[in-house]
């Protein structure tokens, strides 16, 4: 590291980088609307008590990580084998003693830095698909080129605040090396914040090392520049891979999303209250552990909840039961005082049709009202997460735009009330040309670039396209007009040198 | 009427009719969830004050109806020409003195009767389209056969509680006679509650007369069996046609939905607060008038709010601003103490694609949380209401099903919490075969009959259909399996005799 600090371009290049101006849109949403409370405080408190019972009586398994077990034991947990039982209230106390209620995740362009927690909302692309789909090619395995394309599209959108993580799996690259290319792509082709690799502790280390090159060692030591997704192996298991990645990030003061991944009926009971309780218990244990690794390291209470088709066993999306879980768990996160991750344009549909849209909207709109702080899977998700859709991505961006407008709340100023306009126009006339309309129309309504509001005749004359076909035109145009954000060549070189050195340190792996 | 009472089948047939049992599903939704409060009470009170200012200073025009002006003058309003100005609080006082907070709209099958108001929710088909669309035929003018088809489909759905009104315009029938066929179709092909004709006062009279045949004269005098849609001619005008229909229904103790129809930017100012205030003022004046016609006659505070594309002037749907208006106006209705109509599967899309679905869901889900009591346009709406879609109807029914599950709220019983199941399964195992899952899986999750949750491979093997194509199969199957609800032949004969007599009393009209 000392080596890097001395390099010619190094510190000054990074400073110049971090002072670069211009962001065309707000870096994240500051909500001006209240949340929806599905349950009252008494019911929430019942869930908290039951979660305590799970933690105390049944416990959580921390697998394959003796260091974790030692830390937990020292903190007062009861350890039997890999089963960890927590005295009542222990997890909450640990979390509330040190976990931040909100934190800044810095971007290399400081105007893109986001605040995660409280009334803030950060919209993040979908994550983890091995396949992509688009209208032209149908469905096929994803490549690093697809990955770059989605990073470019997310960079260009005013409605996504984050570059995401494994937007899709670049399966054309070796498993043990692809994290370098993914992290580099986020760093180089975007200037928004990004997520780190979690598939092995050493890949998390690589992410942190690359972040130190990009932001500087001192800066990374004192600031959060990476968020990463740590999934629980529900029910009630943290596995060694995830614990390993968690330890790397927390130790480096980087943020982790502790995310139980529950398909009710399979990984949790079929009922909403039970699923919410189990999710909460699992997340509590993970967040508490992170605070033992490094008190004050940022955590996000994450949930991924789906119900299950009782015919096929497949997960279902946009259905009422996970919507209810979303509201309950969001309220529990607020009571605990930590940022909350959930939501997104989830769907089971294979294609960007009406099913995809109903299901996506049914999650997105509720996630908005549930006060989600970190909305993973905002855009692109198809087929239960197996495919990343180019057109779906564009359609979901438009929906993310709606959320920007709704969350601004209602203008109750004199102008907002427009009484003078109503006086001026009076009964039976129209407001099209009124001075109030002229003064406000530019900003009055959210303008979709994808919805067709024209007459039937005009729509037909323009080819009678459906929304997915319009989205196809849009992503192609966006990719054509993409321009890389600038980066000091010395920094870029340093990143690439690190990657080459590391890649050469171990052989290709078949996959 | 004395004549009808004496007829052979008459009274006993009607009694038998009204005692017929079996309803396969709940007649309406009893909400077990709280509403979402977008604004606080203070802000709502500000809107109420501003609406009073509109009513007092600017006033509302009651056009072409001297009887209305006389009634309003007598009640204390200030009349200048057709402009009616209301002293502060007058409308609210009139409404709160006599309008019911909830009322029963009776169906000919008493198990289908619905309660409108308070925590109840009645889902109603879309209304008023001159065109229909389906996958096979594309878009064409609607006929009485289409009308019958939609009545049949609504009758078969467990998720619609109401047969609706002008589901589509049967343009193959003369304008001055088609109301007979529409009302008769609701009466004969369904046993759910229905809406009456409003296109002329005498057509409203015909609706009431036919209802007297179906339900009995005494029953109709003392009970509400018709709901009808009275649109304001926004801004701030009630026209003579609507006032005429209103008077007929209110005088007969039948329900009216007083519905300002506002496209913000055209019929109201572009801002949300202004639109909400104007809608409220308009509806107040209409509801107050109905209470002058007959104190205690049931009213529903209706709104239809859309924003406008500032490029084309066309209405847009599923956008944030009307969502906000929906929450505000719903809260104002609750404060006033009257049932509230809004919402539905609104969209601007010409076809049942992703745009249609995003937009529909973006209204439906918010209407659910806003506590809408009478959800007009729940199913079928396309192209800003110009077309009724067969496939869209089926897709929206599925979405209406979701609402049934969500509004049941969360089961916080011992079974709902499922702690024993979590104890039984423990970390790392699955819940698929647990006794809790076995006991609950039948009812645990909403089951869509239209969403495809299967694997990509299975979906592809089954033809790779999109949701609209699956909906096409579904409505055809439903129509094939449709069976008319029974009706005493004497009643049917009496209805048809009334229709024939009336139809023959005036010549065909070209249209």
C-alpha cells in the first residue's frame, strides 16, 4: 500500500477525481412521505418477542467458522457445536450500541455518494442472474459484455443511484477471476457507488484492495465505499463463505446487507407472521455478529421474501403475502434503528409482458411505502432472478422514475393550492392556458419516456409497438450514446496492474 | 304498479328469488388493514378550508335545472344565474346531517348484496368504453353481445362483487333504447348488484321501474338496489342530464356516485393540492344537493383523477400525481363520513402489455391502501377507457384476487406465528413437509391462475405464452362454462313485457 501511495498519479489524481463536479440528478431519494404501517406497535413488539424466543431457544447456526463462534461466545452467547443461542435482547443491544442508523456510501464522484438509512432511498439494479434476455436474442447465458452494458445503462439513468453488484453473472469468465472484471467494470464504467464480491473471503479482500486504489487507503479506512450482500442460508444458518466475506467487509468498515433469503413454505413457515419473525431473528444474529467483528461497521437489515407455488414449489412474486412481510420487516428495521433493504421489480415471468409488469409494480410500489432504504433488484429482474432483461431493465427504470415523483410528497404551498388559478378560470372553462399551468407544467407531472399516451390512431401509425418494443429502442439508443465517466489514467493503470498481478497469481479454473 | 303486484308469479316469485342460497365467495371485502395516510389531519383541514373558499367565493354551476336552483336557494345558497355559492360549511352540514356512512346495495340474490362504506370494499368492472379489444379480433366497436359477455365473466368471477353499469357501449343498439338491454342483461345474466342508466332522466326512471319489477315496489321504496354514476362536468359544473338522473335516483332512495372527472391541467390546475381541493368542492356540492332532493339518500364521494401528458394533452394513468390525489381525497371522504369511489385498473395502453399492467397495478394497489369503498374500473380498462379488453379484464380479475388476500391482514394467532413449526424444523432444514405447512398450505398464499411460475423449460414447452395469451384461453373457457343464474320465468316475462312496451312507445333513433 505504501507503494501505491507513492505513485505519481496517486493521491492527487484521486483528489482531483473526488472533486469532479456535475451530477445531472439527485444522488438518492430523500423521502417526504410517511410510511405505511400495516401492523401496530403492539403487534410488532409481539414479533420481536417471538424472534427473541427463536434466538434464545432454537438458536442460529454459524457454520464452518470457529473465529465467529469464539467471538459470539466471548460476547455471551451460548454455543453448542455450531449452534449459537442468544440470551434475550443480546442481539438488539449489540446492534443498537454501535450500528449506525444511516451512513454514507461514497462514490468516486462525490456527487454520486448516497446516504443509506432513515428517510433516504437508494435504488439499485437487480443482482445475480446467470442469464440475460432481450427481445432480439431471447434468453442466453450472460457475458461480461452484458455486465458492462447494464453498468452503462445504470450509469446513464437518473433513476438508479447505485451501480449494483453482480448485475448478471459473466459466465464467459472463469469463476475464480470474474470478480476482478465485475468490480473493475463498476469502477471504470460508472461513477456511482457499487457492491463488492462475496463469493469467497479472498474475493472480498480483492474488492477492498481495489477500492483502496480507487479511493486511497486512508479514505477507505475511515469511510464506507463498498456495500455487499450477505445472504443467510435460511432457515437459521450462516455459512462459512458468507461469514468470511462479512468479516472482511465489516473489519474494513465497509457495509454489509444481512439478508435472509426466504421462500415461505420452504425456508420458513407458510404464514406471514412466522416468516417475518424468522427473518428478523436471522438478520438480528447476523447484524449482531458484524458489530462484534467491528463495532460501528455499517449494516443493512436485508430481506428477500417470496411465497411459493404450492403446486410447483417455485417462488412467486408480486403476491400479497410477501408484500405484507415487506411492511412488517421494514417496521422492525425502523424500530431497531438500522437501514432496511428489500423490494424491487421482482417477477416470475420469463418475458417483459403484463405478468412481469404487474408483479414488478406490486413489489415496487409497496417497497416505496414500506420505506425501503436500499432497494436491490429495482430494475431488470425476470424469471425469479434467473434472467436479467434488457427491456425489463428499461421498463423498471421508468417505474423508478415514478417513485422519485411520488416520494417528493405534496406541495401545500400557495402555488400548490392554486386557488388563484381556480378563481381565474372558474366553472366550465379549461386550465390549459392559465398562467398557473404555464408556470408549473414543466415540473407538475412525472413524464414517462416509455408509456404511450397518444391516441390509438397515432400509436397505430407509429407501428403499434408494445412497451417492450419501445424499451428495446431505448436501451440501444442509450448504449450508443454512452460516454465513460473520466478517470485519471494513472488510477486506471494502477487498478489494471493490480488485477493482472492477482489474476496471474492463480491458474484458470474450469467452470 | 298495482297491476304488477297482482300478477301471478309476482310477489312470491320475488320472495323465492331473494331467498335463493349459495354464494361461492364473499359478497364483498371487509378490510382488516389500515389505510395509508399521505397527509396529516392539519393538511387535510387546510384542503377543506380551501374547498369552502371555492364553494363560497367562486361557486358551482348547476346548469339547466331550475328545480335544482330553487332547492338550493331554499336551503340557503346564494344563486346568481346558474352559479350557486354556498355559505361556509353548508355542504358539509347538509351531508353530515343525513347521508349514510354506509349502506347496503341489494342484489337479487341476497347473498350477493354488498355493503358500501366504512371498511368495506366493492370491486366493480370498468365502465363506458365504446370499443372492445381482444387478442383475436383486435379493436372494434362494442356490441350487446360483448356487453353480455362481460356481464357473464363478472358474474363468474369470485373477485368482482358487482356487475357494473355500462361495461361497454352496445353501439349496435339505438342510443335511446340500449339502456333497456343493458339493465336487463345485468338483471338476467347476473345476480350481482348493478348500476343504472344516467344518460337521460327518463332512462333513469326506466331503470327504477325495472328494479321495481325485479325487487318489488315496496322493497325498492325502502332499500337501495341501484347505484349510478353522476359525473361532474369539471371544473365546477353539474349539467342538466346528470342532475336529472341524480334527482330520479335520489328521490327513489337509490345510490349516486358524485364523481368529478378531472384531468389535471385541463379540468383542474396541474398541482395535486389544487386538484384535490377542487374535486372535493365539486363533490361536496353534488352530495349536498342529493340530500336536498331526499335526505338520507345514499351517496358515494367519487373521483376520477388523471394527469395529462403535457406533450399531447392526453390523459396519463398509473402516475404518481393521481396516486397522491387518490390518498388525499379518500382521507377527505372518511373525514366527511361518506363512502368513497375511485381507483381501478386504469391505463393508457392500447393493448394488454407491460404498460397496461404497470399502470393498472400502480392504481389498483394504491386504491387498496387508500381505502376505496367502491372500486369502479377494477377490470378491463384499456386505452384511457376507450376500449374494454377481454384479456385485460381477466388479468385485472387476477389482480383483484390479490387485493382479497392482502386486505385480510396478518394472522397473529399462535398458528400464524408458527413457532412450533420453527422449533420442529430448526436450522438448515426445510418446511415443505412440516405439519404446519400441511395444515396451512391450502390457504396460505394467493394462487394466481394466470401467472406462470413454472421453470423456463416448462413454460417454453407449454408454448412460451405471455400473460395476455393465457388470459385469452381463460375468458373463452369461462364463457363456455357460463350458466345463467336462475330467475322465475314470470319475473323474466314481466321484465321483458315492460321493455317491449317502452321500446314500442318511441321510434328507433338513428345514431
